């Protein structure tokens, strides 16, 4: 939401040649647009919009990539290695970026041919591989071209012209068309735990109320945050290290404790080692994120 608000502000500012309002107000404008989208509940009504959103994103990606590979400076002009203390933040930043593919998981129980999720390579494996490859390509050529001036949002590196403003509009439309899919996971967690507490008469109404509250909450977070990137780095360090690394290791250890932990208990020692490494990386990343937040605010 923060990125889309910033993009919308850039587009309107370019067209009007003056920055009229703060980014927070653009978030409010988007709220008016996104709230009606939240009333679409059935996935089958959302699916037709996905190819259109994908086309918008694909066109934008190709344009940005083409721009990034033009007039590249030599590799020797860029610093090849960053600071060691930035590695944990980078590690959890990558996890945070890849977690966007997890929106596919709640869809598994809602689609007709869910066996494609279990195949190898399946939907999740292929999507993560494609996204990881895109991040590598964009990160490499983006840094090679712009160096330390590389913006966290690659679109903002583009020069202001008709084409760049068009693809920014395409990105806004793609998010609008696919935003409802991002709410499916959160709604499944919330609704499945409280649905039984309400009578059938009010369930539909309450479902939409809760869904719209989730949308409003994202806008509130954006409105009270001048820059979300340090905050996202902190959230990624705390939550993803726990959910994606530490908890799976603990669950595996508990599950196989009475069955088998492998020869010489190698699974136990492996999980202990990975947990310690994850804890150290999390601590360093959190300290780094906190320092950036303090510096920013």
C-alpha cells in the first residue's frame, strides 16, 4: 500500500507539475478504491482479473529491465561487497520478499485440481524460483546502473516520461486487480477461528466487516509511517525468522523425537545449530533495523 501510494503520488505530481498533498492522503484515496474490491468473496470471480494483472506486471517488468541494462557502467565502478552487518537484514529481506508466494497456499483448498500444489516442480516451487530469479536480475543490473543511488522501489529510478508514468499506472492497476488474493490467507486465519461464534444470519455481514477492517488497518499503518522499509525489515527479521526457520526446526524435532532423529541424532544437532545461527542473525538484523528506524524518525 505504501509503494502504491508513493507511485500514485509520483504520477499525479508529474501530471500536475506540483506535489499537492502528502503521501498519507493518497493512501486514503486508495482506501476508497480498495474497499469495494474487498466485497468480492468468491475466488472464481477474481480469477479472470489475474491474467490482466499479470500482463500489466510483465509489461512493466520488461520496460524496467530494458531501462536497467542500457548504458551500463563497468563492473569495476561499483563496490563488489557490502558491509557484513547488512547480511542478516539482506537475508530476512529476501525471505520477506519471497513470502508473497505464500498467498498461493490458502488457495490450495479452494481450487479443483489442487494436486498441482504437491507436484515437484509444483505451483509454489515454480513461483518462488521465478520470483527469486527476477530479484537477482533486477538487483544486479539495478545496482550496476545506479550504484548507491538505487531506489528501494525500482520504478522510482526511471526518468519521468510518458512510458515510465504508464507502467506506474499499470503497477497500480495490477495491485488493484490482485489485492483481494493477498487478503485470502489473513481472512482464513481470522474467520475460521471466529466464524462459529456468530449466527448464520450475521455471518456474511460480519465477514465483509472484518475484511474491510483488514484493508483499513493497512491504510492506518501506512498513514502513520513516513517510511515503511525500516519497519518491514524489522518485521521480517522478527516474524520470518520465527515462522520460516525456528518454528519448523522445533516442530521437526518434536515430531521425530519418539520416532527417529537419524543416525547419531544428526537431525537434533542440525536443528540446534540452525536455531543458534538463526537466533544470531535475527538479533543482528533487529539491532540494524532498530538503528535505521531511530535514525529515520
